[in-house]
C-alpha cells in the first residue's frame, strides 16, 4: 500500500506499535501513541522526505486518523508535485 520510507516514518512516531508488529492501515494513530507533537514532527519528516507541503485544509484529525488516511493524503500531494 505504501513505500518503506513511509513505514519507517510512521514507526518513529507511534510508540505503542511493537517493532515486529505489522502496521495496520486502519488502526487509529492516536491509539498507537501519536500525539500532537508527534504529528508536527511527523509532518516535517514527511514533507522533507516526499518534497511536499501540507496545506492548511489538510491539518485536521481526519488526515492523521490512520496510516491509510495519511498515506492517501501524502500520495495525492506527491502526484501533484510530479
């Protein structure tokens, strides 16, 4: 569904996910330990990695609800830049 870079970034900011546990695309990121500071830091990592910028209307709980919703947002931004 997503690339290894995205998976690596996600795992850095969800402390309740064990290293050997698969990242469920539909698991709530807050349930996995993502907090508001983690969201900000994760955004920076995603922007730097994918050379994209989160627009103001994307800065909401829906975008960061699950790995799936976040990847869909990131992949759309990447398509727009390409």
